[in-house]
C-alpha cells in the first residue's frame, strides 16, 4: 500500500468518502512495483471540479506517481469524480506494467509471454494426440 499520498482539491471539496476511495485505489498500485521500490513511492493526486456551459460539470483527476527513476502521470475528466479516479487507476496500471517490462533485467522482454504461448500450444497438441 502506498502510504505517501497527497490529495489536493482545486475548486472542490474532498469528502472523507472520496479520500478513502482514492487511498484505496491509488494505494494498491504498489503491487505492480518491485518490493525494493515500494517504500520510496509517493503519489500526488489533484482533483478539480469545473462547470462550463458547453460541457456542464467536469471532474478532473490527475495523479502523478513518483517512483525511483521515473515519474508517471495520468489525467482524466468525467462527470463523476469516482469514475475519473477509476480511469486514472487503470491508466497508471498500464503505465506501470510497461515501465516494469522496459526496466526488467531480462534481455528478452517477451520471454514469459512467449513461453506461456508455447506451453499452451504443446498442451493442446498433447490433448489432441491422446484422443
């Protein structure tokens, strides 16, 4: 769980329910990091609520995730603040996955997925030949 999460509201009130939700969603992103990096991670969450005549109410959530050696950012605007947090969480999960693959120690980045495909093909082939 990411312990260092700073939540800032710009033109919006941050309720206890919203703060708890953000802490739960953003806090669990550390599962995608190496254990050695988890203690040094911090997240800055900026929430903004704007009303315009054209678009109506727009809730914007921006999360900047500071991890050792990189800074990942995701921004989303929707009608609902909770939905914006969900979408930002998904974007950051994808970015963390790519970051982890890029900085892995393996020379072959797709070694694990290739091995899984090969095992799947072999197991299907064996099932067909047994019948």
